[in-house]
């Protein structure tokens, strides 16, 4: 039996939510590690204000990813904005693949939308 377009769309929605959860865990590990290094037991005193700002943006990025699990649209917007702000704030000059990985769940939601899915609608 062949899956309907609605089933395919629903599959992409859940793939996007799953990727958002995995990315939340991935970035969360870095957040917790840096939290311990810079704030819980700082060896050289408190970090400079730029570090506080970067850590706040990192937390905002995590909140965007978590929001995407429950509210795809607002979470996607928050994730794109905070990911861009975070990587600009830290002066990231590495591979673009690292910040762009956060677009993977958004791509899944876009595919689901192209297949006819609408946020807030139940499975047909």
C-alpha cells in the first residue's frame, strides 16, 4: 500500500522535529560544557562581557531549537535568527556546515509544507 501525500508530509514533520531534538542535544552539550568552564568554576575569574553575550545567544539558539519541536514556524524563525547572531557574535570563520546544520529541520518542514502540510493541522 502506497503512502499518501499527507502521510509523506507528516513523516517530514516528524523528521524535522526529531532533527531539532538531536540538534538541541548536540548544541546543549557544548552549552553545558562552556557553562561549567566559564561560569561554574572559572579558573581565571569571571569571563568578559562578550562571553556572557555569546552564552546568552547560545541559550537563545537552544530555546529556538526546543520551540521548533512544538511550534515549527516560530521555532524556525527563532532558530535562524539566533544561530546567525550567535555565530556572528563569536566571530566564527570555520566551515559554514556547522552553523547551517541548524537548517536541516527547517528544510524538513519546508518539504512537508510543499507536500500540503499546514502547521497546527492534525494528520489527515
